[in-house]
């Protein structure tokens, strides 16, 4: 079955590399390179249940989640094995990180001519030298680029099987002989890390959750908009009430001023009347004085006539 370095067996499973057509795992839709079989806790679980229906837990690297499947095992002596697959024991919790993403491929290179690698679409997952176990790039303590370089250097002139995953077409493997020239170059630029992880395929539940979250966001935005409109209306009403109060206050002030002005006008009119009366009195006094003067003159005149 092969193996890779791992420090925690509870985080490891059997990665599927080859599926036998119409075998137990192929029939239920398992996929090469992206699916892991989580080991059952029972020892010799498959042998005990040869020819029987069993449950297995499958971890999907594409979906980053696990599920339980039911299959009927082959018999012990089946040429296709009991589950119809070749597997390798690896850490499934880090498998999405430990791949080599192909960014550029040099023309006429080994990568272009023999492996037919496609830029930005292909990921190298593992290499199996002839008559050796699978060597996965999913190793703890070493990065994928170093692992691949070491494999190539150690197997010049040897036939190897390269396991490649394409984002559009899925898993494939290419069997070819590595060149022996001293200046041999694979001819790729590859990367690994957070921006170059194994592809992630969203499930319908993920899409439903996203749509639900989007709808919630829209509703929240609408509620916020409605609350903002309410606040605006309340502010407008408050402003209107303030305007009404201000106008009423202004009218009251104007009315009071008018009253005061009227009062002052009336006082002025009264004063004017009093002044007129005084003037009339003075005029009357003057007239009387004139009459008195006339009387004097009359007396004098009488005296003269006397």
C-alpha cells in the first residue's frame, strides 16, 4: 500500500490512487487522488467482512468533508482486491497543502513533452518509481518542491509513474522514463502554500448557505435603510414641530409688540388730546384777555366820550 511520513496516525487515511472499473469503490463514486478512506477501528475489518456489505468513512479533499458510504466487499481471493483500489497511507488533514501547483511549463521540456503538464491547471500529487512504493509529495517535514526534486534526481534513467490532478478533468497518471542527461531539467515552475492548495469544490449546502447569508445581508440592509428612513421622518417631524413652535412664538411676540404699539399709540393719542385741550384752554384764555382788553378800551373810550 505504500506510505508517507506522519507523526499522528489518527490524522491519516488511505488515499485512493487507482480505482478498478466497476469495483466496489468505483460503483459508489469514489475519486482517485481526492478521496481518503478513514481506517476502521476494528482490526482486520475487511478480512472479517469479505463478501459482505460494510460501511466506510470517506474523506473528500475536494469538499473538505467526510461521509459514510456502504459497499459490498469482494471476496478475499479477488484479483481486484477486496475494495477494488490501490491506496497509500497519508495524512489527510494536510493533504490540501502538500501539492505542487504548476505555474509555468518550459517549451520542449520533459514536463511539456512527456508529462503534458498544463499551466495553472495541473497539480503534481505523487510519483511512483518502477517496482517501488508510491512517494507522495504530502510529507511532513519537507516541502513538495524538495520532495519532487529528490525523486527526480534519484530516478534518472528510471521509469516512473506521475500522479497528476487537473482542475477541469480530475485525476490522471503518466508513466514515462526520466532522462539521464547531466543538464536534464524537468522544465516547470511550481508553487505550494495557501494560494496554491488542492482545488476546493463547493457543495450545494455551501451554495445554499451562501445564498441564505446573502439574503440575510440584504434583509439587514433593508431593515437598516428602513430604520434610517424612520429616523429621517422622525427628525423631519421634530423639525416641523420646532418650526411650528418657533412660528407660534414669533406670532406671539409680534402680537405682543402690536399690543404694546397700540397701547403706546393710544397713550400718544391721549397725550395729543390733552395737549389739544390745553391749547384750547390757552386759546380761550387769550380770547378772554382780548375781550378784557376790549372792555378796557371801551371804558377808556367811554371816559373820553364822557
